[in-house]
C-alpha cells in the first residue's frame, strides 16, 4: 500500500468505523468528488458507477461518516466514493447477478423516489440507466438472484400478488465505472 493510501486508511479508521476494514483492500481506498450545481447522490453514483444500489449507498455512508443525510449535500461539498467499485459489495468476488426489472422512468428523481420506497421494504432495489433511441431511461430492478430461474420465480410472485403489473428477469452486469459515455441527468 502506498504512503498516501495508508494515511487515508488511518484517517478513516480513526473515525472508529468498524466496517471500514472491508473497504481497505486496495491501494486506492477512495476518490474524492465535489458536488456541483444540480448534482444528487444518485446522479453522481450513476455517472461514476453506472447505477445506484444499496451496496454503493452503504459504501458512501461508510466512507463519509460525517454526513448524516446523503440527500442533503451542498454544492462544493466533497464526498469520498469507493476507489474500486467492487469494494462497495459485501462479497468482493460478486460480479454479475440477476434481478427483476419492474419499472422504467424518464426522470431520475422519479426512479429515486420509487427506489427509496422499495429500499425501506428490504427489496434490494437498483437503478440502472438504459439508453434507448438516444434517450436515457432509468430502470428500477428489485432483488439479487444467482440465476435466471430464481429471478423468474420472484417476477411471477411480484405480478401474481399485484405488487407490480410488469416484472421481467434481467442480468445485471458486473459493476464497473463508466468510461466511454457520460450520463446526462436532466
């Protein structure tokens, strides 16, 4: 571990956060992002990692223990994000998985509203941007399943108990930073 990363690790550990050990696996523990006008935590996570989910939000909370509410971050405020997106996951070997696509939204704020509602119920929601005919849609998925069959069973239950009118199993690719496209949040 280089000296700068070591100092970052010591600084975070000094905040007495027992969960930080799980994140201190790589030389680059975190990177700093400054909030700009119009940024939200969701828009930054989508821009930097290609999605919003409970694992990323938990990692951001761990790396920023001084921030009480991730929805109340001001312009110019600096936040720490995982240096390696895989660090945000409980299982560092976690790569792709299956989930159930339940809705799509043109606006990220609507997707976040439903995300927050589902997150309260423990449904493990994820927001993933999809690019359709030159426009960005925000797909809302629920659950994390090891295979297509498990996701299909959950999808049938969600429609069967009238929780959603649409539920389709989809494969969620391995989490990695977006490198080729910049996501525009309107």
